[in-house]
């Protein structure tokens, strides 16, 4: 059974004042999220990440398409007791302390008082708020509110956790703690579905990712498979003083010389054999040959740039002749 499954998920909003017209912000999104994996929904601001999460949580309703959560349709609210959620900009009762707020969240799930106390203490420890447990939330910084928000998302020990930009407002130490927390959830078999535009976090945490831009999915899959689609270049390091050799090798790529060592960046994989043959034939020493793999940032920027180059004619239903 899949944790999250969407088919043709589409969302339109009405825009304009006097003459309202539909604007499509999510286009035919189909996703499959396996149980127990960390899934990242990536994209720039305005890509449709938050809209997708809101649809899955029934905070807004899709214009068309279907979705299933933990094997059940979206309108089956019994799945909510098996889920946790942290919005991008949480707003809590600021007169409550962190501990009181978690007790309130536990009461909403019908937990016994003793069980709520046990879970609240453990979660406050995990998110680094043990010493601030009796401080009113109105005195919390944005990063501290983000941490208590993570704690409330886990108070019911969910099977599936939705996190909208969970690293927002956190300092480097806080980001490290949240990353460790997410990895700990994966070890327990809990599915984590989170949106982010911080690519280094996604590359470190995610089993699979989907890339959104302007409401369209540009790519989806395992990071390893996506990033092995191509080699950005090959770096060849040689030792030589032969200027004639360097002239020949330099025609295949860019060179950086440091003493007797020369670093050659060969962009075309088909040219690597030719460069190695020239170097070996000259008797120069080859220090290393390293394929430079595409990073998630490289892949992301390439996909977004390609998408941005396409016309936006289908984003407005009115312009595209879609139904009203």
C-alpha cells in the first residue's frame, strides 16, 4: 500500500476583480510515495508545493484529479489521526507554554494525560526545547516555533508526516537537529513527505524527489537514478612540463595549472578516451580520472531553466480554452 498516491491532480484559483478568470496553479500532478520513505517535493517559490500539501490535507479541494492517503480517499477523515502536519508559517496559541501546547495537541488526538506527558517530554527533548518547556510561545523566536511545530506534528506518533518547508527559520544547529529527526523517523518506518527549496537538505535526506515548477512536475524519481542520467564532465589530472602536450590536451576542455600538475576539465564524455590516449602516448603521468557527477542543484536548475524557456500558455484556463 502506498503512503500517498495522486492521479491527475489539478487546482485552479479565480483571479481578477471585475472579470474573474481561472488560473491553473497545479497541472495534472501524478505522484506515488512509498511507505517508509522520505519524499521531497522541490521547487522555487510559487511552484505549487504548498498547494499540493493543502490538497492532500483537505485544506483546499482539487479542481480535478484524485488522491489517496494511506490507502484511503481524501474524504476519509479517519486517516487524519494517522498523520502529522507542520505548515510553513505555523500560528499557535501564544499564551500557552510549549509543554501546554503539546498537551493540548495530545488532547485533540484523545491521548491519555499520562501518555501525553510522556510523549511531550520526549519530543521537547528531541527538538531541543527541554529548557524552554515552560516559556510562553509568544516569547519564542521563529526557529523555536518551528521546533515546537515539529513536536506537535509527531505527538500522535503518526505513520505519515507532512512538513511544509521544515527548515524555514532554523539556524545551522536547528537544521542539523531537524535533519537527524527526519532520518530517525525513516529508521522507524515513518513516511515523511516534505516540501523545500533548500536543495542540500533534500540531497541529504530524500530517497526520492519530485521537482515542480509553475505547477508542473518536471521530474520524479530516486536521486541516484536522476543524477546518474549524465556526467557533467570528467576531470583528468596529469603531471607534465610538455607545453606541446598541453596545447593538444587543452583543445578538449579547460585547464588549470599548479606547478607540474595540470587539471583538465573535459565536458564531452566521448573526448575522454582521446585525451587519455594523447597523455599516455606522450609518457606523461596520469594522476587521476574523476567523473564529475551532476548534483541535485545542477539537475534542478537545468530542469527549471528548461521549463522557464517554454511558454506559459497553458497556465491560464481562459487563455488555453479550458473549461470555466
